């Protein structure tokens, strides 16, 4: 028995069960990633690629969900997602940061021209 398990348990529970909707969404996201093995390999981590980054799974899930909401079938939704779309998908827009604390186009103090 593992040391981290309570005395009254013989094996780990495996965590909470996913509801059917969440399971389907994750399954479809993984189907999308199977279409792009190089991208999947790029986002793998933990001991030589035992897991795929949750961010890329979420991005694939969002891309599929958008298509499902637009009336596509599951198969159409999975097949329409592109690798470029997944690489460029931002779930939250990035704020543009000013370089070195200045606004774009602003010259540093003391610089000529």
C-alpha cells in the first residue's frame, strides 16, 4: 500500500469522474492534436513526453467548441481546426508591453533626433 493513501484505502481512487460533456470535449481536443504530431511533440513534457501541455489541449477544445456552436458535426469540427489556428489562438488577449518602460515610438531621455 502506498504511504500517501489513508489506512482504510487499498488503492487510489483515480480522482473525480469527468462528466460526459467534459469528457467529450477533452476527447475531441485530443483528436485534433493527433492530426498534428509535430505540434503535439513540441508541447509534450514530463519525462520525455508523458503529458501534453494543458494550454494546447484547452486551445484545441476552444477551437472545436467554436465550430460545434456554429453547427458543425464533431467530425467536421475536429477536421477543420488548423495547426496555425492552434499556434495563434490566445484565450486571453495579451496586453502590449512598452519596451523599457516607454511607449512605442517614444525616445529615451537624452537621446538625440
